[in-house]
C-alpha cells in the first residue's frame, strides 16, 4: 500500500489546514504523522461474548491489523453487533435476527463512509453477520475483503466416545426424523464431566455449529 502515487480517499479528512481538528482527533487515538500519511484501512469485526461464533474475532483483528501495518497501511478498528440465531431461534428474539443484518450492514457502511476510509476488512462469524458483511461490501465502492472466523473444534468431553453437548442438543432439535441423525443425537447424551482446571486443554472454541 502506498499513498505517494495518487491522492487517497482519506485525504478528505486528514489533509490541509482546515482538517487540523480532525487530525487532532486521530492523533489522540495514537496515530502519528507517518500513520496518517498511509491509507486508512477499516478493520471491522462482530466480536461479542454472547455466543461462541464471534469469540475469536478480536484476536483475528489484531493479527489483521499487524498485516495491514506491514503492508504499508494504517488499520482503523471498530466493531458492530451480532444477533445469534442459535440462541434467538424459538423465542421472541428471532424477530430481531433478520433486522440485525440490515443494522450491521448500515453500521459498517456508515463508519467507513463517515470517515472516508480507503479500504476495509470485515471479520465475521455468525448467521446474519456474514451476509451483512457481504451486503456492506456490495454497497461500498472500495477495495474490501470479508473473512469468516472459520470452523473449529467444539467443546466436547475429554472421552472420545462421549457426545458433544452442542451437537447433541442442536441435532435433536433441528434434524427431521426422516434424515439420518448423527450418532451423538440418537440416544440421551452422556453427562459431560467438568475437568479440573489443570486438565482443561482448551475452552469452547468459536463457531461450533452457528
């Protein structure tokens, strides 16, 4: 990334005597003259601890920010909301799920457009955040990318023969009887023992089925 060859979109908020107040605000976040001279790249994520789908997005955002700096850009990080279908389904909360997609899209577009950012990277990982990110990309005429958190291991018992709690509950509730159900959903789940703190190899990891 290099802003030397042609004007940057972000120059509208950071270049010239009349933009001194805006530069002061940006400097107050820790940016110096060198950082302000580079392209400003949005690093957007839907981190929250309300569900496992988005739990690792702040970590991914930190790694992405380092990559942007290494490539000659300046990351500008912000986040937006996430309503998880896996929690909201079957309750009055489902009425908020589809609406949240529009809110997420609008919020990404508004922040990027409002600050004249030069590019965007969107990190997401749940039912409505992924299409919302794609919609935001379609609206913004900018270099932009969308990356999901990707699949990872679920929180299962240390015993290989024990069923996974998440798989068991979700499969029993959502798979029609005419389908072949996973083995872990055919019988009553075996209680999962809680290991001692020293024996825990990893916590429940993001996106087990969302």
